[in-house]
C-alpha cells in the first residue's frame, strides 16, 4: 500500500509543481501590479482558506468570513481577480497533466486506454466482430459534434489566446531545457500571466452573433482543421493493425464520417438577433476560414514539393495540371508539382473571392477558373498523391498533402453544416398569415389538429404557392420566408452540406412538422413533379431534413406517437425514402430537466429512445438521434464517452449528433491535444455502442425489464418531489431569484440570446441554461440531484418488512453494477454532489430577505440533499464522493479552497449591489463588475457548470 501511495503521489508531482509555479508567478504579478499590501491580503486569505479546507478548522472558517467582510470595494475586486485567475491557471495545469499522463501511458507501451480507438477495436475483435463490419461502420457512419453559442461562455477570446500560450510554455517544460532555456521559459510565463492580469476579462458590450461566430471559428484554427484529419489517419493505422487483411485498401475507403456542425448564426429560437443576414455572414466567415487554411497549406506544399522531372517522372494527369497552371516561369519549368500547386492556389483564390472572402493574403501568380465544387479540388489533390505514389514519392504524401486532402473531404468549402432552428409557434403564425391572406383559411391556428394536418397535406400537394409578391405581409412572415430562401441560395453557393437540417423547437404535433415542409415548398426547397393528367404529385424531395426537437417531459412521452403518425403519411414516407430512408430526431436534455428534474429527465429520454428505435425498426427507417446535451449534468452533461455507451441498445447504430455548448467548447477544444482526445473519445464510443453485441433475450431481457420497472417507479416519485418544490411551492420563484445570482448573470455580456424567453420571472419562461448556471454559482447544483433521495428513500420505506427492504436495496445495487444507464446516472450525480457545498449555499440563502421563506425552502433542500447522499451511498457502497475517481476527487477538493473566497465575496458584492438598486440610488459600476468577475472565476473553477 505504501508503494502504491508513493507511486500515486509521484504521478501527480508534476501537476503540483505546475500549479505551484503558476501560483507563484501570479503572486509575483499581483505584487508588481497592485502592491505588497494587496498581495499580503490575498495571500492571507489564500492560506486561511486552504487551512480551513484541508484541516476542517472551524476557527479558520470564521476568520475567513471576518476577513472577507472587512474588505473594501477595491480590495474585494483585487481578491476576486486573483482567485479567478488562479482558477484559470489551475485548469491549464490540469489539462497539461492529462496530456502528460496520456503520453507517458503511450510511451510505456501499456494496453490501450479506455476511450481510444485501439481500445474500441480490441474490444470488438475480442467480441468476434469481423473486420468487414468495422469497415462498413466507417463507410456509413455519421458522427457530428455541433457547436452552439448558448450563454454560459464567460471567457473572452483574448483570455483564451493568452491561456493557450501559457499551456504551450508549460508543455515545453516537460522537455529537457538548458538552464538558460528554462529561465527564458519562466520569463515568458511571467509575461503571459502579467498579460492576463492586464487584459480585461469581461466584455463591456453585448456579445453579437458575429462575435459568437468568430469565437467558434477560433477552435477550428486551434484544433479541428488539423486534429480531425489527423484522427482519420490514426483510425486507419489502428484498423490496419487490428485487421491486417485491410492493408490493401485504397485511400478513399474511409469517407468523412466525422463532420462538424454549428448552430451559430442559424439558431433563431428565442434569439431575435439571428436572421438571414447572420446565416449569410456565418457561411462567409466559415468559408473564409477554410479557404485561408487551404491557401496556406497549398502554398506550403508548393515550397516543399520541389521535385524535378530531371530526376524523377510524373503522371500524365499531374503534368496536365502543371501545363494548365498560370505559372510560366523558366525557373520552374522542370518542377511540375510546384507549377501544379501554383495553379491550384490560383483556382482556390478565385473560388474564395466568389464565395465572399474579403481578401487573399498572398496574391496568385495569374488568373485561373474557380472550382465549381470542393470535390474538384479534392480530385486535383488526389492527382498529386497518385503521381507521387507511382514515382517513388509515397513518403512525401503523409506530412502535409494527406492532411490537406482529408481536410478538403471533411470541410468542403463550407467548413461546418449550419443547422437552422425555430420554434413551432413561429411557423404556425407565419402560415396562419399566409393562409388568411390567400383566402384559404381565416383562422388556421384555431383549427383542430386533424384539420390542420389535412389542410397542410393538401397545400403541400398543390402546384401553386400561398405567398404572393403583390401582397403585403408582416415583418415576421417576410423575415421567416427570406431566411428559408437564403438557405436555398447558401446551398447553391457552398454545397448541399452547408445547410441540410431544419430543427423544430417545441414539437408537439404532426402539424408542427408538416408546417416546415410547406414552408420549404413556398421557398423553393421542396421540389415536386406533377402528373398533368391527374394533377397528383409523382415524385418529390426536400433539401432540408425536417427534425423534431422533443424537449419537455410531455413532449418526450409523445415523441414516438408523433413520429409514427408522421411517418405513416404517404407523402412524408416518400420524402423520407428520398433522403435515404433516414430520419433524425432531436432530444432536449435541458428543458426536460428543468421541467421534470434530473432523474425523470434521464428516464424519459431513455424511454423515448427505446420507443423510437422500436418504431423506426418496424417502419424500416434508419434513426439518427441528435442529443441536445449541455455542459452541466442537469442539462445532459458529464463524460460523453460514458453517456454514449449508456444509450439503449440500437439507438446509436453508427449515427449520432450531439451539441457542444458554452464553456464546454473551450474546455474540450482550446488545446489541440485535448481536442484530438475528445474527438477520439466520441468516435470510439460511437463505434463501441454501434457494434458491440447486446444481450437482448432470455434472462437478460427479463432482468432488464425488472430494472426498468424500478426506474419507472423511482422516476414518478422523483418527479413529484421536484415539481412540488420548483413549481408548486409558494414563493419558490422569489427564493430562486434572491438566493442565486440569476439577475446578475442576465446582465453579463456572455451571449447574444436573452436569458429568458419572455419578460417575466416565471421559472417556465426562464431558459434552462441560466437556470442551471445559477444553481452552479451558488454551489447547490440542484438540477443535478434533487428528487433522487426522495424517490429512493420512499420506495425503500414502502417495503412490507425489513427483508423486503433488503431485497430492494440488493436490486438497486445490481442495477448499479450491471446496467450502464443506471451506473452512468449515479456517476454523474456523484460528481455533482462532490461539487455541491451546503455551507457556501447557506450564505446565498441569506440573500433572501424573507426569513420565513428562506428557512422553509433551504430546510427542504438540506433534507433532500441528506436523503440523496444517503441513498447514493446505500446503492454504491461508497460514503465518500468520487471514490471511483480519486484524481477528480483530489482536483475538486483542491479547488474548493480557492473557490470559497470567490463565493463568499460574490455574496457580499451582491448584497451591496442589490442594496444600491433602489429608486434614486446610484449603482456602483465597480461592484457590478466585481460580481461578474466572480461569476467568471467560479465557472472556471467548477468547469462544467453551464
């Protein structure tokens, strides 16, 4: 045991050294910038907080509170800044340590790590899955991370850039450095920390959609453009090693099965700032980013491929590319690769200008015709590769050309697929106006559902349009129609992959889906041919897949029924057949959690997936699920790898899309190595979930049915407990708005979308993202656990006798050990509870002026927390949080000492801010800024809180 402990300490020693180094540099900067007195205040608070946490010393806690209360406004802001920056620096050190440990594992030649492609392939091989099935998976799969701009990203790009440089310098220290090089590295780290201190952490102006687009594009430049093609190469290498019979496969065997998606610029639901202009701007900026990459890479290839025909031959096709080049220099007459690449560069530059690029950094040698399609560019790159391969130059392909060719297949000229999203009530309002103005139906919105469906199907099948260019319509109707026409134009300009999905929020009926089909017809996106004799439609296809989003608990329960009625319509079934007998369905984690609580949300999602799989198998349509996961566990967060493997059998099947939101994007993809690892985890989990054999019959099926029966019972109990607190308790809304920084979060310039769908204080109207974010800030994280304890304890206590209760406990423990869904559920809740701190939360409760209300509600929360932790320990057998993940447990424990001052100061500053908010009083802008800085620091310290 002593040796094991020593080994564990040794493994973490570099992490501790990095944190000490960064903390020391931050202290030095603080002393230089703010003076010795401020440094001493911060250092005293730090030492007291650490002592309180590590030694559980009540006196230290009392001393800490007294110190924090005595701070002046300016001192408070300096302390908030110091501890916020430390949270950011600790994150960098931890990320670097993860990279370090992974490299050490690879260097040691150990068995493949869980979550790697090698591990997944090894599992499949052991399970008897043939190589042909693996190859077929990669030919047919679609794995798509979709970046969204939900308002929990509290970091500015300038801060991210500085932190990225700190990460690079830390990584440099893992390599042997001379004393002079080490000193230089330390100086540069000091300069970076000083830059951070002098860089404004917060935005003073509201973030625009254009800003969100630029922020997202930075992750492509940092990670996706190079790491995603590199991942393909890794996968090909691993498959060749695991299934050697594939060694003769061609380069084109693996299509671009991982494709990036985006909602930024196309997600209109509740965001009045998104329109046709933002969609166009998004594609222009995305296209510019990918052309900048292509042009740089082609230019670099031209410098590298200096091959002379005086020494080696080339293919006729390559020579034809060279002859077509505008480069006629005698100096390169024997260098056909360079001449060909100069021609490729000229064609790319011409294409970039046509597609909206404002400028091309390096001007081309001469003019050339633009590419019609990205596939034409890929074919030219293939010509280069084939010529090199057939003329002793195969080794020259891999360093750059292979990556560039793969990138052209993945990103095309559009970079990422832009999804469109709008609420169903908007579509209804637009069509109600079109119907009324056309004299077809005076009150479409008032029709019964079956009448709506009949009318929509009738109109979809008619050759004439409802919209007339000679009539005036409301601004909303004109805007919505213009947006769809713009989507059509974008597809013509950038290719079909540029926009191909239309997501309908709040899908509650079949008519919600048919409305978007009719709107596509109105705007040239639904194409039909009619039989002139009968006037009937003979064939049809749509350009945008109509995707329902089922969000609330009632919506999830109705999802399969709605899809069954939708797919049973002959016109719809024809359209689905035309899109490859594939239909996507999106499931919303955030709103279902806010609606029904953590346990019920997860269970209803699980059941909805099972019912959808059964339906789609019966109808012969392939199901692709789009998981609308957020950052917090309460919004479907937690490790993506575990979440995918915990999906019900048959729900992944080689097809998966999932959202990456808010600060989780920065956490996963702001470091290239970590970004590559997260992409690999996603692919590996999808591969395993799709191909690993599932036991679905006999004893296993009977046992699983028993598990599901228990979950149904627990879910109903948890639902009642959660709804009773959040929606049925008088005064709960007042408690929430007072005891969390929701009002201050709404003031932050962290997104283009409002925090609430309507200008009310109703929980129903509040967006799920700020709802969860607020509970994270006050360290209760209530959406990630509330209701579980009541469900389990009441179910156990209703047992007839002690013997029956023991049987129920044994069953819960078996569920935890044998059912991935239940194990993942409890693991995620365990992590949330590890980050929960009731003592800190009690300070926030003091912000509730009504003492009776405060005591009543906080007492209920305390009691439910006790029931939840007791129930969790009863099932897992672990009394301590994160017993199965000691590295994360240590990380969280170490962070608490640095989060405590931030939380306590946030409460003090909120008190001052709110007390000055009365009529005729002047708000102190610096106090408000201090609150926002504390929000940033706490979010960074807890990481997945948005």
